[in-house]
C-alpha cells in the first residue's frame, strides 16, 4: 500500500552530502510507489522556542507564526518521517534555525 513519506533535509548545504541522500531516498520511495516530499529546512522560517509553555497549556500548540505550523501538519499526517542531518561540531546541525 502506498505511503506518504516526508523527508526533512536539515543541512545548510543545498546539494550537499545529506541533501543528496535525501534526494536519493525520495527517488527510491517514489519508485516504490509512494508519495514523497522533501523539505529543505534552510528555505523555511523557523523561530527558536521562547519557552512560553503555551504548547503545554490550554493553547496546545506553538503560538509562533512561522513555517513550523505547516511542517508539523505534514509530519502528523505522514506515514513515514525521514530526518537527515550532517554532524557539525559533534552534534546535529541546527544551522537552519532563524
Ligand atoms: C563546519 C563543519 C563541522 C563539522 N563537524 C564534524 C564533526 O564534528 N564530526 C564529524 O564526524 N564530521 C564533521 N563534519 C563533517 C560533516 O559532517 C560531513 O562532511 C557531512 O557529510 C556534511 O554534510 P552536508 O554536506 O549535508 O552538510 C563537519 C563539517 C563541517 C562543514
């Protein structure tokens, strides 16, 4: 059965190593009959958490108006979420944050 695959590419380097792996994964997923989409996170506006805790109270979700709203919606509805990050300075890359 066809699945919905969401691929999050977090490297700041478009066409770099992990982004290329994302493209290959997407190709394979599509060839296997699935619906696949890649999001290159550097293109998106994603603010840092400000620790307001609205998401934990009765608001229930983030109060910030940024592209994360749409990305979260896609993550919730996807059957498969793929996250790709290079290691920069011993940790996952967060270079895409605003
Ligand atoms: C600024 C910078 C820091 C890096 N730090 C590490 C590291 O701490 N450990 C490691 O194994 N590789 C490190 N690397 C190598 C990258 O993880 C590796 O080249 C990766 O494939 C780059 O992926 P990208 O092309 O998707 O950005 C670093 C590369 C860069 C550019």
